[in-house]
């Protein structure tokens, strides 16, 4: 199944994330810096070996929240341009889960805005992760790993 939901420079996809596409979307002559953050599926979590991950999302809201983060960045760093892509579905170890590119005239703002973006994604974007561990256990939770959804992912009404 091919699923890509996009709002300008922000998208959720079930296909591999093309980091260069994020970079292309923010490359411009007035920017002297592009900072990228690339989150990948890691093999070990709290000492447990992960075989693969699955991400799920309330996709229409997730894309809107990615765009909201971009607007927040532009309010804090007015000369910034932002692109964010997040993958859903099955990810094998080392697959790209999220790519963020931020361009600004100078590097300090690009670094800060990129860090801000990943922290806000974990706070407000309705994306959930399931880890499939070697010992057979699974963990489902929010991006900050504070809330466990072992029984079910919340429905739209529960996210309000």
C-alpha cells in the first residue's frame, strides 16, 4: 500500500524516507546553513534487542501537527525554512523513521530549530511506536515513551 499525506514541506509516508528530498525543500540562496536530524530504528532499547519497529499514526492530524511545528519554528527563527518527513509501517533496523531539515542564514539557529522540531514531534504529533523484541515482548507507546498503549492505540476522540 502506498500512502503519502503531504502539507507543503511536511509529510507522513509508508515508504522509505528520502532525506535528500527534505534537504532540497529547504535549500535556498539566502540560507548559509542546513541542519538535518535523521532518526533511525535502533537495534537495542533498554538492553533488549529489537528485531523491527512498527509506527502507526493518526495521519491527517499528524501532518497538521508537523506543519504546526514548522510554523512554530518560523515564529521563533523568522528566517528558517523547514521540511519534516515521518515514516509509518514496518521499519527494519537502521531504516529512517524521521528526517528533519532546517535552513537558516546561520548555523546556530539551524541547530536549535532542528532540535526543537524533534522534541516537539515527540510531544504533539500522534504517532505511536511498537517495538518487536527478540524475546517476543512488544512495547507500544507514545513518542516520548511516557505512555504505554499495550491494549490499543487511542482513537481520535481520546486524543482531544
